[in-house]
C-alpha cells in the first residue's frame, strides 16, 4: 500500500468567533467574522509566497468567487448606514465619511476589473 500526501493547504473545520469565546451576545458578533476572512486571505498569500500554490489559479479563484463584490458590498452597506443615521443629508462629516466608504468600494471594483 502506498501512502498519498495531501495537497491541501489547510482544512478549516470550524471558525470560532470572539463572541463564542467570550459568550458575548449582540454587538459586534458579525464584525468578529472579519478576522476570519482576513486569515483566510492571508493563508492564500502565504501559500503563494511559499511556492505551494499557483498565483494565477488563486487570483482566478478570487475573481470567480467575486471577492471584490463582497468586500465592496460591505463598504457600500456601511456608506448607506452612515447616511441613514445622519442627522441630515447635508451633514458634512457624515457625507464625507459615506463618500469615502463609497469611493473605497469603487476602487476595489476597479482594481479587480484590471486583473
């Protein structure tokens, strides 16, 4: 019998959020997923750096998964939330913050457009 070597980079069986570890409920639970998303992307970057993954395949997979739209969607939703909670449509600080979030979302979409 020959033993086969796994070609998997990692197998994630469970993502534990800070809310699960501390037992907190309510505020921030969804935001606790952001470190998990960053960790997953860092695993891909590390695999490329170590030569264990084909960079073209990873980039194509990110494009196919529409990572840009997901990330931009979060920023667009945040911009909408800022404007919804603003005291008025002409509140300069809130408007600037919302415009910056919307601009960042557009930049992400443009960056992926050129890949």
